[in-house]
C-alpha cells in the first residue's frame, strides 16, 4: 500500500499557475469586490483562458480530461484568495456543468459544454427550495407535460450564481405521487425565458459570490430539455452531490491554508510586550491546531477525490462508499475550517475584525461549509447510514 501523497509534476504545475493568477489578478480586487458584493464579470473567461473551466470534461468539448483530484486542487488554490469565488466556480463547473455532462445526450453536450469551457456560459444548479432544504426529495416545484412542452411552477432558493447564470440545471417533480422516484432533471438557457424571475439574496458571508431566489411562473420548456430520462432525476441528484461535496471541500481547504499563512506572518510581525506574539504559547497552540486541522482535512478531501477518480462510473448515492467518503470529507473540512478561521481572527485581534484584513473574509465565508451542500447534521446521518449497512465490510 502506497502512502505517497505527493502531487505529480503536472498537478504541481496546475497549482502554481492557478496561484499566480489568483494572487496576481484576483487578490488585488477582493477587498472592493467583497465590500460591494460583486463577482468579477470576466471571472469565467479568465479561467477559460487557462483551461480551468472543464477540468474533468473530455477534450472534444474543450476540457482537459483530468480528474476530481485536479478539480479539488484548483478550487483549493482559488480558495486561498477567495473562499466565496472558489464556491462560485465550483457551483458552475462541477455542480452544474459536470452533472449535466454526466447525464446529457451527445447532442446536448456538444451544444453546451464548449461554451462552459470557454467561460461564455456561467452555470447554476437548482435543488434547494424555501421549504425543502435538507429534505431535497421533498421539493414541490412541478413540471407538467402539456403537449410537447413542460410547464414549470415553483421556486428554488440559495442558488449560487443564480442572478448571473446563462445556463441552469434544476430538478422538478414530474410525478409527485412517486415521491423521490418522480423527480426529473431539466436544463435551459436563461436569456429571454418567460416566467423566470431572479432575486438576489443578501448575505453576511460569501459576498462576491451571487446567490438568488429563483421563481418559475408557468415557465415553458421543450421536452428536449429533459436530461437523463423521465423520473430519473433523483438518482442524478444524489450522484451529483458526491462530487459536489468532494470538490467543494477545496474551498474550505484553501481558506484554512490562507488563515494559517496569514496568521503565521502576522504572529511573527506583531510586537506586544516587547516581543513577537509568535513567542507566546497560546498563539503557538492555535497555530499548531490550524496546521494539524489543515493537514488532516487535506488528507480527507484528496483521498476522497482520488477514490472517486479510481471508480469507473463514479456513481455515488445511498449504499456506496463514495457517499460516505464525500460526506466525511466536507464534514471534516467544514468544521476544521470554521475553527481555523476563528483562531485566525483571534490571533489578529482587533485587526482581524477589520474588513481590509483578508482573515475577516475567510471567517465570514467558512461558516457556510457547516450548512451548504447538506448541513453537518445531514452529513453525519449519511456517514452513519453507510457505516451501519450490512455490506460495509472492513470499515475502511
């Protein structure tokens, strides 16, 4: 059994190039973007120039044909500068377009994915509803077949990129009587669609990552906009949540690393009682905890991503080890990230409470990862369910 967790030369090159871009192009904008709660309008075209939008997409669609380890690495590196924008990128490229890629027809993929890779299209995914959060299968949005079209009514909330998306993948009940087995997946281009209403949600964290309440009022879609088959949306949804949780762990990881690096620098420079605060044991203890939490989180996330890459079909959901590993990765990364950010603010003292210091952004952003992509409580339920199933085997 190999315990070599080193990145390959190609992966190190990806990390270095993304870091140069994030620290050189993105970082100088972040204080203003966060204050105004704005996303850089050219963010996805910038990523497109570097070939980072379609990391796991096949080359014929403009992707790079790599894996979820590389995807996680990109999100972590962006997260070192902005947890919020790492999430925005992940919501578009993994939650939306990758899920679309894995379930759409060849004709559908050919029409959409090249523009997703170039950055011409920004994507969003619609699962959560005002009264269906953790209970995603309890959604009430309905798609009723009328002739050759579906009429959509309902709403989706907390939709990352919802106000700026050119493309949306979402789930609706097509046979409500069948519950989770009566859900279907649909997609559409947002430009000019009648019956679509988008309202920006104001948040105290994850600013610069736009979030929306989306309402469908008799919105019509042609039947060709159904993907994966009628009433097959439940399986598509649960499969997608695994790669979502794994790769979005990178947002937490990047933020953890930034909190540690910023705190180390500050602790060495800040003089109190005639010496750097790094010489105080209380500060040293926090730094040690931040490092340990980051390294453990990194192992959890990358081992889950590597396991996913090793699977031929990469299918998650109930009854799979991938579901357990994905939930565990984001659970641990989220909780460690929240603690690391709080420690970083404490080390910075009053300055950590000031918006011009990046640790304040990381502190505000990290809390979402106890909530988003399934709450910490739901992740524990998933892990326990998979631990207790009869075919768990050795428990690894």
